[in-house]
């Protein structure tokens, strides 16, 4: 957010202006489309403007006031040269010694008028600037917030397919896009339109031919910029993509800093960087050079227009139509228009780039989340917390089958251990139960209610999860534990921490519960993080518990602490433990043996061992040292 806000103060401000359609982005449209395609939609310019307008219109009064002040401020550019012309005509007609008092008086009024207009413009600019200093940052903040909220609604698959670095960049890009578009349209384009129309009218009244030369010359420049920038847009889009890709790559490297160190991968990463950055810089050079070509062409046109304009003016002066003051007038308008069209190339390119960037970001807003509540979804009502898997078929990707007709009943209040070889689909069971992914076929029922037909919020709040490798926020331990139930008091958090056997290690930290745990909880050991996750689950106190047991070699003290903590947690809950440790497996009521996405055996430890050819017995014999599967 800090970056987002700082972008605002670049002061390349504001608006989508009047010409933006008030089209609201309509999620239902995408609902239909995305039932078929789950990829990000191609965002049209109209949809992007719709998204920006939806956020800007919350302060539309402020926005129109800004536009109003900017228009008045820029009218000064038209009136000022005209008064200057009158002033010069006044002094050029008379020799100083012959100047009558009345003319002196009139010239003095012109000077006052010039100062007055400058002052009026100054006031209008200040008002618009002050209003914009509220309007732009507040709108950008809301855009970024909407982006972040839209991101949270997306599925696990979405996150798996996108680098976090790129996503962060895309959040802020929509703010930048708004900033650039508003700035370009309100400050630059409106100024050019007013200068062009105003000067055309005034010059037309003096001499139509002069007005025509200036008008046609300016139009040639405007069209050149417009069509060239439009043609160049495809390169700007490629540039934005290259930018996102390199940000994603950087972010992946930074996340994997440990791997880079452990596997002495600096040289290797340098090679990868060279490739990604190479693609980026090739694109940057290309787009930069294309911009330079436009600038060069514009400079040529300016020289030609100036020549034709002055030549024509000279002719009309010679035949007595134009005065000396008219030269000042023509020159004043010419300079104003040139200064505004000179930057027009950059302004149009900024607009296109902002549109390209904004489209890249708005896809996140417009894409319907893959996993969402169905129409008329009701909250899940838990009575017993019995879970039934009915012929569940599931794969993460097309053509992949991880769970094959998986059928199993997890009875209310019982403890189940899922065991089986690595990759047999144990963790997947937890993921589909939480509806992090949807099934290809079959049903999962909790107390007779299909999880697909209940609200995601009620489903997920009924299940506590302790993941294999818990990730924590870089927030205090107090906040991290309280995340399990954000309505709890400090005392309740500490109570849960005690039950999860993490109070002691937290107390030994210099800042205790106020200790920050580092990104993803990196400053804690694996066992400590897992106990924090257990404390969270205790606070959440959901009727169903899914526990993906860590296989990392915890020392026996940590392991027994975790076992104690788990014992507390499982009390009275329907528990599914993806179990690797013998100590855990033996405590469970039932053991579910899985192989290649199917249930191959169910029973107690003793029952399963009795079966001579069972997979469980085989696993047991191979790893009698205490671990099974994984
Ligand atoms: N996000 C994913 N995208 C694609 N395939 C995946 C994904 N997650 C898991 N898989 C695949 O699904 C299969 C089952 O994975 P799962 O994580 O359920 O195995 P597991 O039984 O928990 O293994 P382990 O004991 O090693 O944790 C594996 O073949 C795995 O490669
Ligand atoms: Mg697993």
C-alpha cells in the first residue's frame, strides 16, 4: 500500500473524465463465461474504464469540481495572449512622446487584466490541485483494496498459477493506471482541446486562413501521435508482461533464498536472471526507441507548421489584415499548442500504457473466482459432524486422476488416520474436504449436506486445519494465534497457547507474545510453528479437525509436546489425521489405508496387521522403525 500511495504523489494525476462510459463491470457476465473457461478474461478497454469509473464515481462531485477548475484555469491560456496582442497593438501604434493619457490608462488596464487572468488561473489550479490531492489517493486506495479483496476470493489454483510477486505488482498497477489516466485526460488532453478550440475561434475571427493553418497543423500532429501510439500499444502490452514476468521471477528467487544458499545456486540464478532480464531489456529498448521515432517525426512537423504559419501571417500583415500584435497572438497560441502537443506523444503513450497495465490488473477483478458459493447456498449446519465421501473423483489438472471413486465414511467424533504411500492422495482428501478444489464427480457430505451446496464460509469455519508446514503472518505471535478466532481475549489466546504447549517457548522470547515471527513465520522452528498452528486450531474449536502431520524430524521432546497438544485438540471432534508417525497412528480409532487415490483397507491397527497381505502390514514391515508412508 505504501508503494501504491507513493505513486500518487508523483503528481502525474488524474481522471477518466466525462467521456468514460458509466458501464459497471458486471460479474454475472463473467459468471457465465467462466463456467466454461477458468482462465483470466481478456479485459476490454471499456471494462477497464468501467472498473475505474466504479471506484471514481464514489467521489464524482469532487472529480467534476476538479475538471471544472482545470477548464477555467486553462481558459487563461486563450485570453492571456489576446490581451497581450491588444497591449502590443496599443504601444506599436504610437511613439512614446505622442502617447495620449487615455492610451496610457488603457495600457495600464491591459497590464492589470494580464495579471488578473494569471492570478485567476493560479487560483483555479490551486483549487484543482488541493481537491486532486484528496481525490486521487483515496480512489487509488480503494482500487488497491478492491484488488486485494478480489485476490483473496480467488482459488488455490489461481495462486498456484501466479507468482506472488506478479500479483503484488498487479495490485498496485491498477492504482498507477488510474493515476496516469486521470492525469493525462484532465491535465493534458483537456488543456490541448481548450487551447486548440479557443485559439481556432479567436484566430478565425482575425483571419480564417491563419486559424486553418494552425488547426490543420495541430490535427496532423494529433493524428500522428494517436495512430502511432495505437500501433505501438502491442509493444507496451508485451513490455508490461515482461515486467510482470521478471517481478515474478525475482519474487520466486527471494522466496527460495534458502535453496539458493543450500544448493550454491547463485551462478545458476544469475544465468536465469540474465535470460529474464534480457527479455525485459530487449522489450524496454524497443519501446523506448519507438517513442523516439515519434518524437523525431513530431519535431519535423513543428518546423514545417511554424514556417507555413509565419509565411501566411507575413502575407496578411503585408496586405494590412494583421497587426504587429497579431504576431504576438499567433506566436502565443502556437507556443501554447506546441507545448501541449509536444508532450501529447508521451501523454497518449502513457494513456495506452496505463490502459495496458490496467487491463492486466483488472483481469483479477473481473475474473470470477473458480471456487465460489453456488446460487442459493445455505450455511452448513453441523449436528454430528459425520463426513461421507461418495465415489469422489478428483484431479488437479485435466486428465489427471488423484482420487478414484474414493468412498469413505468418517463417523462423527471418531479419530481416523490416513496412511499410504507418498502421492497416494492423503493431503488431497483434506483439500477437497475444505473445497479448495472442486470435484470432477461424486459428493462429499457433512451431516448429509453436500459441501458444494453450502456456503464456503460456513464450511471452512466448521473445519480446523493444522497443515504439514504451517505458514504464519509476519505479525506478532498473539495476532497469529488469535487468527484462529479473532474475537478472543489475550487471556483466551494464552490459554490456547498453553494447551498447545507453545506458551513456554513464547514466554522465553524477549518480546513474548509480541514477538514478530518473520515472513511466513521463518523465525520459528518447524515444531514451534506447528504448535502455534495447533493453538490456532484450539481457539477455532471447529467440530471437524484435519491434521496433516509433519514428517520433519522433530526431536522426541518436541514430538511428545506436539502429541500432547494434539490430544487436547482432538477431544470430541471428528478427526482426520494424515498420519506418518506410529505414535499417532496407534492412537486413532480407525486407520484408512490409501493407495493410488483409493481406499484399500480400513480397520484398527491390530485388525490391519492381522491381514497377512495388506498394504498396511507391508508398510509396517518396511518401516517398522516408526513411520508409515510419506
Ligand atoms: N497442486 C497440485 N497440482 C497438481 N498436482 C498435485 C497438486 N498437489 C498434489 N498433486 C499431485 O496429487 C497426487 C497426490 O498428492 P497428495 O499431496 O495428496 O499426496 P500425499 O498422499 O499427501 O503424499 P505425501 O505423503 O507425500 O504428503 C500426487 O501425485 C501429487 O503430485
Ligand atoms: Mg501429503
